[in-house]
C-alpha cells in the first residue's frame, strides 16, 4: 500500500502518491476503469485533474457516483478573470458529477502578468473565494511546471494564503542550484504555514525533442525501466514534506504505484547521478 501523510492544513490523510488525472486525457472508459482498480488496490485516495486534461474530468466523474467518499478530489481553473474561472468551476462540477470539490487550484500560475491578473481585482481569486464561501470547494491552491514556478509560488503565497502548491521536483531539477534554492525556500514556507506541497515530473527522463511520442506525458519522455522508476520515486518520497503526483500516462501507472508501495529510504545523490548518466536523464525545460 502507498504510505499516507496529512495533506497540509486540510487535515486529510492523503496517499503520498496522488493520481495525476492527465493520464486519462485520451483514455477509454475501459482503460479508466482499470486505472481505478489499480488506485484502489494501492490505497490511493487523492485525485488531481483539470478541465484541460481531455476526457479526464468526464471519466473521473464516472467513478464518483460510487466512490466519491473514497477520494480527496482536486481540479483546476485556467482562466485568470473571475467570470472565466467561475465558468471553469461549473463545468468541472458538471463533468465530475459532484456537488463540491475538495481542492480547487489556479492552473499553471507562473507568468507574472497572469499571476497579477488572477490575484488582483476582478481576478480568478474572487471566484475561488466565493466558491469556498458557498461550499462548492473546500480548499484553494496554485500549480506550476517551469523552472521559475517555486519563486512565483512564493510570491503567490505572500499575496494569498493558499492551502497547497504544486511544482516540479526530482533529483535532476535540484541539480540546478538556483532551482534547488528556490524549492528549499518554498518548502520552508509551506512547512511554516501548513501548506501542502505537491510535486510533479518525478520520472521525467528528457524532453521529447524530435523523437516520436510513445507515451501520453506532455512535456517529457518518461523513464520506463522499473529500477530507474523505483529510484526516482523513492528519491522524491525521501523528502517527507512532499507528495508525488503520478505521471500523465497509464502505461507507467502500475510501475509508479509499485515503486511508491515499496518505498523504504531515499537513494544517495551519487546513485541518482549515476542513474542520470545511465538513462540519459536531461533537464526538460530550457
């Protein structure tokens, strides 16, 4: 079973591996149902999705009729203005077939112009506050992918008391000194304020470049070797303050969940450096 931890100040005991709903973006109903069986088998009780993830919200909505009480459910809003974000929420509630969402997040809030728009007058934050007041959502968060996401999340947390953040995190990312420093600052602020810290890109191998896309992961080619996946997942889980969102491809879901279930300790830095050389792990963002 996947280990669990309290998800920030929410009080929810979440599985430390969170199901990344992007994996369902192009899935069939049969494939989605097999994924649900895996989540239940491994004790995953937290799902993250978004309106932009193709069929994901609709397919997860099929699960909710029977399994809503089993999962902490999170989705996102991409729109930066109040009305657009409100429309995103209504569509998500409809597609997910639920009356409320546990965590509603501002999606990819790393551009400074968009961040100021979303958190300013008439911005998406107004929709978030209204939705929370009306009981449509319980908690509020912010997400981002890029090299500068931790730095921007720090600014967002200074502007608003979010309940969660999400940023890229792997040994390859923290080998970049600036990223390591920014992530450490973000982690310290999250710990101080009780903000849940979610991480993505744990098993990223390299950017796709000109290679044919053999997996559904959008930004990167994933690792597929089980030993490499084990080490990469264990390195992330070795940081007890973070949660790991699974990769956006059903083909590697069972491998990632298996790695999470057998976690015991964090590999040494030298082991991860050797792993990167053996598998050609490269930075996925310029």
